C-alpha cells in the first residue's frame, strides 16, 4: 500500500509535465522538443541514428499497439525516421514511458532501502518521498530521452541483486543476467557488472586487502581513480607524462601484503594503460577533441579535473535536493557501522565506481 502511494506521488507530476510541455509554445497547434536528444533511441531502432535501440524498440512497439506505428519502408531513411520519431504523437508516447519508468524508479529506491536497512523502514519512505518530489528527477522523467528509463533498468537490476544477496535467493541470482543486459543495453552503462562483487568470497577480500586498514584501502581506491583519470586525459597523453604514474606505487603497502599480490599491484598501471587503449573504452573516457557541435569532451583536457570535482557535488545537490544531501553523512555512518546485511550493500558498488569514474 505504501509503495503504491509512493508511486502515485511520483507519477502525477511527471505524467502532467510529460503530457503538457512543448505543446502550444510557438502557436496554438505547435509542438517543440524540450531536449534535442529526445527519441534518439527510436531513430536508432529504425536505422536512422547511431545509439542504443533498447528503449526505442519498446516505444515503437507501444506505438504499433496504439495504431501509431511507423510507415513500412522508412527504416534506414534518416529523414523519414526522424520525422516519425520527432512527431508529437510518438514523443508523447516516449515521454509517458519516461514518466512511468521515472515513477517506478522512486519505488525501486524505496525497495532497495527496505532490503538494505530492513529494521529502519523510515529510511526507505524518506528516500522515496525525497526522490518523488525531486525537481531534477521530475524534469528528467518528462523528457522522451533514455535517461529516466535507463536509471529505472539500472535500479531494477540492483533490486534483483540486493534481493538475491539479502535473501540468499538462487533464483534471483540466476535471473540477474537478464536484468544486467537491460541495465547495460539501455545506455551502455557497463558499471552494472560491478554489482557481482557482492558474491566474491570473504577469503578473497581478506587475501587481496591483507596488510591494509580501512584508510589504506580508501587511499588505494582513490589513487586508482587518479591513475585512470590521468590515463584518459587528453592533455596528459599529449604531454607524455607517463613516468609520473610510478607514484602510484608509493601508496601500496608492499611489506604487509601476500607475496603473489605484489605482482598484481605492480601490473595495475600497465593493465590500466592497456584497457584505456581499447577503442570503445577510449571513446567513452578520453573522447574526441571535436564533434558535431564544435569542441568535444576530449578537448576539456586538464580542466576536466575542475569540471568533474564541481559537477559531482553539484549534481548531488541539485538532483537529490538539500534535505536529502543533509542525510548523506548519516547514511555513511550507517554503512561504516555495518548495519544490515553488509554484503547486500556491495550490490551498490556500481554507483560508487561510477562516481569515481566521473
């Protein structure tokens, strides 16, 4: 009952704005896109754009059921595909889909909290209500892009994983790869695979972190983040500052660790360099220096540090809202105390890795 109320609380503002924004802005009968990326997945599904097709296939299927599907023969014709996907009828379907999945995401956040901290249900209802009324999430959920559906499928996968771990469900674990495919396919969010670290045996964790305290593990994680940030920075690459990466070895407690792990940590910078040379990874991390709209992501160079160090806190503040941000320190203390099922908390590792990636 509470989850249903939470869903309706989230759905009403999202559905209202999805049904009204863009109509009549220029003239009584006009329609205007609110995001240039709207229906990009629809265009990709019809062969008129290079993007993930996962959401587009679903909105086109809904359009077909409603008798508003694309004309036969337009697939592969970029102009005809764009005309169909950007028409008001299909955008209305795509936006409604975003509104519903956005509202369902609010429910999933509450479910995750109930699974992770079952003895404090107030946390779940507070988190759900704050997200339901988040202006940032509402605005994300009324646009016909893949953003809101992408987050929905990511959190659906995390719910399945948290349920499987906290309840010891083999069925949940066996089904999880299907949800993993959806979480990744929607917007190439490969970070989802890190949720499976929850199933790494405890002896492996102890072996890898042998000789390390909590602070040392934190420092090494941050150092690894800096290592990848350097390797994927176009300005760093142009300056050929690769010898500086040897500083990474200064944070590793060589004397305290298991001997076989010495080779592993020695190879981390080398392996990181190799991974960053893979074309698809380089395109999503370093990026190009120019694109259709002028300079591109790779041209940010050293300014990427300032940009992302400002962007991540700003996104938390704007996206969650100040009241929710005030609860972050309390949440961190709960995690540090190990309340609830600690292994289930590891299912949220993809979110931490993504923040470090940013």
